[in-house]
C-alpha cells in the first residue's frame, strides 16, 4: 500500500497499530481535515501536502495564516517542538524520518509575497462576473451586451479599467445599442459600475490584467519528479472577501473548463487544499457556493482532488460535505451547544467502529491525534480509527523574507508573471476615439467660428463697398450737374440767342401781320431781314 498511497499515521487498535494510508487512486474523491484551534490541523495538512508532492502530484494550498510557506524548507532539529515531532515519528514506527524540503512556488494576488496571479476580464466572462456581483437579470443582460459590443468592435477587455470604459461608452450610446441589442439603461450600467468599484477597492485591479495565468503552471513537477507545491499567500487576501471569492470562482471554473476528462487516474493531476475553509464559506456569494458545489461533484473526473481544512465540520455546506470521502477529524471542544452539535455531526459521518466511541473520542484526542476514515480501493470508507498523525519533514513555520526571495528567484515561472503588461485595449482605444472626436468637434467649432467671422467681415466689407458706391454715385451726379451748367461764353450765346430770338420773333410777327392784314412793300421787308442779321451780329460782338 505504501507504493500506491500516502501514509497518514498509525491507527490505534486493540490488536496493535494499523497504518492508515490515503489511496492515491481515491485521492480525487476529495477530503476534509477538521479540528479546533491548536489541535494540529495545519501540521496534518502540511504532512499530507508534502507526501503528495513526493508522489509526483502537484499541490495548491491557500496559506491563510502565513505559516505554510515553511513547506519549502527542510525542518531543523533546533526548531521549536522538533523533539516532539521526532518522538511522534518514532512512536508510529517511522524509522527513516529525516528533514527534507519540497519544491515550491509562491503566489500572491497582490504580487508582494509571490508571483502575481492575473486573469483578464474577457477570460472571466460576463456570466461569472454577473454572478459574483449579484446582478439581476436585466443588469446581467446589459453586461452581456457590453461584452458582445466590445467583441464586435475588436475592443479587448483586459482589466477593470477596460470594462469601466466600455460600460461608460455603452451608457453614452444607449439609444443606438438598445435599437440593436436590446434595452440598455443608464441605471443598470450605473449599478454594474458601482459593483466594479467595490471589487476594485478590495484589490481587483491586481487580479485583472496581463499576463494572464496559465493554469498548467500549477501542475509542474521538478527534475526529481516531485510535484510543485503552489503556496498562495492568503493572509491579506482573506481581508478582501470579494476578491478572494472572485479568484476562487475563476480558478475552479478555469480548472473545470480546461482539464480533460480522465476518470479515476492512478494518482491525481492536482490537489487543492483550502485552509480555514470557514472563512471561504462565511458570507460567500451564492454564485461561489454553487460553483464550488458543482466543481466538487464533477471535477473528480478531471483528476483533481479538493480538501477543505476548517475548525468545525459543520462549517462546510451539506451539499459539499457529502462529497468529501477522505476525513481526518482532530479534537473538538464541547463548550457550547453548537460545539456539541458539531461533535455529534462529525461522529455520525464516520463508518462505525464497534471498538470506539467516536463522540467521546473526539473530545479526548491529543494534539497530533485524529479520527481517520479514508476511502479504500473499492471506494468504500474505512472504519474510523483513532490515529497518531505522521509528522511533516519540512519546516513547521513560515520562511523569512530572504528565504522567500531566494525561492522565488529560482521558481520555474520566474519572470513570466512578475511584470504587468498593459497593451492597447478598450480603455486606450475608447480614450483615443474620444480625444479624436473632441479634437474634431473643436476643429469644427473653430471652423464654424472662423466662417462666422468671415461672414461678418464680408457683410461689413459689402456695406462699406455699397456706401462707397453710393458716395461715388453722389459725386458723379454732382459732377454731372456741375458739368451741365453753361460757361460764360455759353451764357452769352444763350443770352444773345434769346434776345435775337425775341427780336426776330417780334419782327416775324409784325411781318406776318402785315402780310395777313396788309402793310409796306417787299423792299421794305428786305430791309427788315438785313436789320435782323445786323442785330444778331451786333449782339455777338458787343
């Protein structure tokens, strides 16, 4: 069994000790490690994790308290409680007990204590985001429209800034989008934006971006064939429950969608440990609870095992707890009615051992002891046994900053995720379009003002020209009138002409009268003609 299983500890039976092994072929049936504070849960978790690693199984564990990073360093005989661990190893018959390190990769969503973990908004998708933010059907529809429009326009949604810009753009063009995709209201857009602001305030900006994590980097083995133990720094993360829920929702969904179906492999392809699981389930979004339940039920066939570590077994939702086949129960305290209920619930989940009063034993277990029931080769749970847990070989306690930096520098993914990449995406493209539109509007406004000024100037010049033409016309008319006035010579001629005309007229009248009524002879009338000529000439040369 040692070749196909993980040694958990030595069961105490009336016939002597009975080794307890976690069957690798049943390790993907998930598990639970429970117990009150200080009863040894974390040490049990650490020992099982390093045993998986030794078997070539990659491990991912959330380090909530900050003390699991020591799994990357070998233990020391001078460490605190080292003598107790050595004594326990001897008591359970581990003859080759020695200290050893494990290949480890440190991760941190904030990028402070490990490599950053990022994914893009597009990879998260509108469905998971809508569930995470608790959007109603209408709001979820608007979010889907934003993603659809971004896709059709070739706008990459990589980080929260891209999504916020896309939503703002949708709000500004609500009428156009509503006509094409369906109703887009500014109220719905505003609700989504507020939810995104809450996520961003908890550090969502660190999680969404590039380079996005390749989930296969959680499933590496070293040159010795040992599986890497991926340690997520979650002490700070747990203070941001929405961000933690976002990460886990993405992670379990990504695993489920990416990994192929393998049935029940000889050993898991990956094992997850969620320490302090009660923090995960307390006030968790329903979307996360539903997804975890779905993953626990179905991801087994992907070759992934999920193990929850919590103080009280009733912290785990019933639908999830029912899927946890491998169980390690440390001591519980019966101080309150809730504790008593938990003890009875824990006792009822085990396969009955006629030689053991489980409910009583749970309250009597020593540190490092646990009630253990593991799935057997045929898939049935073993009879619960009171077991002394095998101690880990790595350091029990955290690494210091220098050790962490060295381990991170030799990581197989060193340099791959450490520097964020901010390529052109929706936020930049929409900003450029907005700037271009603003510049065009400004240019159009300037042109309109210039045209208006030109029109005013042209009107003014036209009025001035019209005034000039009128003035010239007046001047020309005055000049014409002045020119039309007779000169002194002309006046003289006119005067003479008038005088002569008057005299001749009188003479002609007289002659006509004489002709009509009778008068002097023709010779006399010839004298009159001579007098007329002389009169005219006399007037001209006076």
